[in-house]
C-alpha cells in the first residue's frame, strides 16, 4: 500500500459514472454519510467517461425513459426540462415513455452534482487495490491510500473491449480503432474519408448515422440481421420482483445466474428510433451495408485492406470496431481482488454478492464492507443492473445496507 493516507471518510465510491454519482446522491440524501465523509475516486472527473462515450458513438438521446437519471426524485429531470422550456428535448418513443436528449441528461446531472456539492468529494485518481481492516477498508489509489468505513465498486467494464480475432495482432499504428478507445473522436474523421464500421448493434448504428454525410464513404459491416428492440431486456426485469426473485433462487455467483442474465439481455439490438435513422441513411446511399464477414485486415500505407469471407476485398482509411465489451469481471481491480483477497469469486470470476445488500461475500460466507453496483451486480439485479435503473435499484439496497453498518467516529 502507498504510504500516504487521507482522513477517514465514511464511504468511498470507486467510479464517478452514472452509478457512482447516483449512489453518492442517495447516501447523502438518506443521511447515511455526510459530504465531508464521502469520497468518489474517479480519474476522469464526474460523468466524464460516460459523456465521452456518448460523443464517441454519436448518441442523441438515451434509450432509458426520463425517470431514469442520477437524482432521487424520479420526476426531477422532467421538472428540470419544464422549468427551462426544454420539453422538446424529451423525445417520444414507440412505447410512450419520453427519453431525454444527451444534452438534457447531462445538464440535469450537472445541476444535481452542483446541488449536492459532489465535486468536493472527488479524488481524481484510479483505484488499484483494496484491503479490508477491522471496521473499514483501505483503498489504494494512484494518489495515495484512502481509509474508509465502507467501499462501493461502480467501475463498469473498464477498458475490456471485445475485438475480432483478426484485430488482436495488428501493429499499433494500423488504422484500426475501437469506438471506445480514448483516442477515437468522430469529429476528427476527414470529410472525404473512407470509413468502415464493424458491428450490428446500437453503437454501430449510431456511429454510422453520425459519420454519414455526402462526400464521405461509410460502410457498415454487419454480418447478422439487425435486431430492433425498444428495451435491452423484457419489462418484467425492470420491476426487480418476479424475474429477479427467480434469478436469486439460483446459487449466488453461479453459471446458472450468468446464463439467465445473458439469455435475458438483448445484446446487439438497437432501438426503433436508431434503426429508423440508420435505414434512412442507407436508403440515401450515405451508408453502404455489407453483410459479408471480415476475415482478415492488412495494413497498407496508412489504409487497411479488408478481405471478406465471400472473397471480396476493399480498403478504408480507417476501420472502427463497434463490437462491444468482454467480461465485466476482467477489469484490473476485479482481477486483483479475486486473486489477492478473501473475497469470493464465482463463475467467470464474478463477485459473489449478498442478494439483500450487494455486499461482496468473503470465502467464509460473511459479508465484506465492499459492495458492488453496475454490471458486476447483474447476478443479483438481472440484465438491467448496468443501466440507470440498475443504479437506482442498487441505491435502494445500499442505503439500507450502509445504514446498518457502524462507521468509525469522525477523526478529531
């Protein structure tokens, strides 16, 4: 552990995305912890990584309805829009639930962050290790050690991005990038560039429609038929009752839980609104649709040559992968914890969590002072664990769980 140490706050949240911000708000609002005893550990700044991802794929509006946001009151975002004359940024959907534009979502989130003074809780660092101690947890970060009474991990996938087999051994200077790579920016793509996009889900479709314009050659390589779904899973999972109860009847951390969630997720799908925009760009010949699968990519003087399974070949100035994520349990911090602590790991390295509190179980069956939110909690909360609604449900459980914990007295 690092030798430096900060004062002992009540709770540390590792991750400053939607989950981290919402959980901070919930803990403050419930009086579980005071602001000067709360820390959010996030190297990129609050919500910055999510904002960057929205820009990288060209997201226009959220897939979730307006009641899913970082504040406590479900109608807070709607009221925020109405009070500022921005009701037109609540976009209707086919099922009637209006969805906020990206700009509205982030403006509302910024107002919430400001109201709760969350910037004062931020430690701009990366968490690299955790160690339980009597009555608390020590969090090692790139800025030093943080001593805390309890810790929540809300870190998402990290940088575990899925890449096709042919992309794994390409030289570093090849013109192939993943849409989520830090260096990718659609605004820097040349106006007359030839661009290839690999993927058939919502991210690939959003990126294709963002880059599509007269004079630019955009080809979407989507080997499977498009799957159009309003939501990323069935509505029965949104209520965190029936279907979730059946999930939790299976052994914690088990393969059966993972497979149940995987079967419920509509991964690789896109919303009807995004599909309609993609269809229009294809009909206007702004995007070419290629159904043949890429088998090999060869760098060639600043471009890449693509060889497809049907025997055809073409070239592009830049190839962008919109091929999703690998296992959420491969993030470096999760690997470190399951390899170097007594926290229990299940199938594929999933954290074994207590269903009632989201606290990580130790190998002896007791609950640690480390809890988990986000996609790594999907074995408890189901397929919407990674979504905004999953953050809200995690908040319900964590408020109750942390209210039952005893924290060390305030340092004097």
